[in-house]
């Protein structure tokens, strides 16, 4: 029936553009072993790029936004303007990174399918979650052990 929610993307009035169910073609014909190895190597490379981009979200992008804010404040702007600049820069960088990450993830799916693996879902969510967990553990170690409460560098004693 035409009004079945699974048929029209969940809308009873008709299908919105881009909401059609994904229909995958059959897996490509198995090429040579060398070509499949090359495709798998390319997939590993794309996955490494995804990991690097995901790691950027947990340190370099926020640090770069804070550095930019410090430069804005150094040039004579007040603190509120510097915070606004940092916020805008960080949001733009994070959204841009997510756009790139989504495209790399889609390419990863296509390369895996070309390698003969029936890949239908991307790895972006898992990669993002694992990098978040790893960075949280590294930050907690740094915060508690390296720069802990008894750190001599910030004890307030003259040196």
C-alpha cells in the first residue's frame, strides 16, 4: 500500500527527496587477489584517516580555537569578543570535520565493497566512540597523575 510508513520514508503524504531505502547492488565480481589486497589496503588507509580526524576533535581543534581567542584578546578586543570568536571557530572547525569524516566514511564503505566485503554500515560512530573513550582516559591520567593535586609546578611555593 502506498501509505505504508516503510514505503514512504515514514511520511504518509509521500516520500521526501533522499529518504528512499538504500538499495545495494550486488557485490562486485571478484577481481584478482592483488586488486582485492590493494582495495583492503585502501580501506585501512581510509580508516586511519577517520581515526586521525576523530582524534582532532579531542585536542587540537579546541586548543586552536583557544589560541585564536588569545590572539583576538591580545589584539585589543575584550574577553567577550574573544570567547565569541573561539566559540564560532570551534563550531566551524567541528562541523567541517564532521562533514569530512562523513565523506571519508562513505568512501570507506565503497572501498570495502570493492574489496569484496559486504559492507553496508560505516565505522564513523564506532571510531568516534573509541577515540572519545581513549582521549578521556588519557586526559584523566594526565589530570590526576601528571598534573595531579599535589603537582609541584603549581603548589604556590616560590622556586
